[in-house]
């Protein structure tokens, strides 16, 4: 039997629910209107932004027609940027679509061109770091460029450094870190090394802590090796630094021996733990030589094992076996000289028969090294 009372109550309930839902929808619509709807659709249609990212980015955009953003895109195209380059740049720095490219960007390009950069250099630099275009030409770009030129001693080196490290011209930490090194007495050549590396972007507080730590370890800021030490200390996490210290200890080096080795050649800490182990394994276990020799010449860990250390060691062993080299002669000198000097002093200076044997041995070991390097590269 039909029950009008129940129908009436059900109708009231559904009507109330509908009105409540409509109110919520209206409230959401009124309280979160799309900001700059044209800019949102422009980002979605032209650059494939999601709706969420487009709405977020549109808060920094101030155009309601395609005139200005199209002019920006045309500017980049005219200056040698590909469609892919422009997509990359705008997705990272959408604010560019609202700027006046002739006033905001062109002067920076003209400055770089005046210093010897090519159009392709500028494209590479901007694609690598679009944030560069935010920087003030007079307050950031020019002062940093002058600082880089001062320590690299030439316009050519300065522009090459800026192109390879585009963050140089926009990072807030470059000038403070350089000033800190000057104040601490770090020599110009060391500062030049740091400027050409990513560690120049380290936060000044951390940078200063590392400088002080190295000074406490006995490193003299005025010495040329200080730059290498700073590169090693800031280039490695504490866990990796400690792991390498432990690796050296495993091969019999004491804390003091390790510290002396690092002072002599800080770059030894940039060798991987695997490389350290492989050099030690060959030197100590295969050749039977004392690991302490490597502490006196820690630069050995920077050399290629298969292409330099092994071939030269085989020649030295052969010379010792034949009595052509004193056991008391320096074990390190054959490894540190250039290829030309090595051949002159340790291969080509003997009688014809001996020279032929040594040269064959050396070339054979070099070939073996080539094959090993190739197989590693293919794996």
C-alpha cells in the first residue's frame, strides 16, 4: 500500500541533502576560483603542466593574452634554443613567461657574449641552470664573474668555468665562500681550484667548519695542497671519509701514517675504497712490497692500476731480478715520472738485447691492461 507520509519524509531528506550538497559545491567554487585562468590553460596546453602545477605556477604569472608569453618563446627560439630546451626551461622557471625578455634576459646574454661565450655556450648554460636568468646582472652576475676572473687569471678560463658550472652566477654562497678563503689565508691557486668545483656551492657555515678542521689537522692554508684537501674533505660524506680511513688501517697504516699521507697528497682520499684495496693488494700481496712505501707516495692511488702501476712494476721487478736495479733504489720514482722519462730511464738505456726484452714486457703488460679496461667498460 502506498504510504504518502514516508514518501513525504524521503522527499524532504533528499531535498535537504541536495541543497546542502549544492551549497558546498557553490562555496568551494566561490572560495577557490581559478587564478589567472588564461595563464593556467596556457601552461597546460603549451607545456603539458598538470592542472595542479599550472594553478600553482600561475600565481607568479601576470598575463591574460598570449602576447607576452609568445614573445618570450620567440626570444628563446631566435637565440638558438630548441623546442625541447624551451620546454625544459619553462617547466623549471615558468615565471619567465611574464618577464620582458629584452630587458630581463637579453642583457645577461649580451654580457656573456662580450666575454667570449658563444650562442651555443649560452644555450648550454641556461638549459643547465635556468635560474641564472633570475640573477641581477649588476648585483650578482658581474661581481661574481669579476671574482672568478681574478682567481682564474684569464677571461677564457673564467667563461669556461661559468659555462661548465652555471650555478656560479646565481648561487648566494660563492662570494661569501671566496671571501672566507681570502680571510683565512688560502692561496690564490687553491681558491681557483675550489671555484672550478661544485664545493664552492657549499653553505658558508659548513665551508668554514671544514677550513678550520683542516687547519686543526695541520694543513697550512697558504700551501697549494690546501685546495686539494678542501676538495677531498667537502667532496666526501663523513661516512665515506671514515670508510677510507678504516681501509688504510686494514693495510697496516696508523692514524699518524694516514694523516701524513693525506698531508702529502690529499687526493688519495678521493680514490674509492675498492681502488685503495686493489692497489694495496697488488703492491703488498702480489709484489711483496711494504705498504709504508705507498704512504710516502700516496699519489699512487690516483694512477690507473692496469695502465700504469702494473706494467711499470713488472719492469722494475725484471730489472731487480737481473741485477740491473739496486734493491735500495727508490721504489716510487718509476711510477711518478712521465711515460717518456720512464722509457728513457728504465727501458731504453740498456744493451740492445735487454732493452728489447724490457720493451716487449712493458708493451705486453700495457696490452693486458688495455684488455682489462675494455672488458670493464663493456661489462
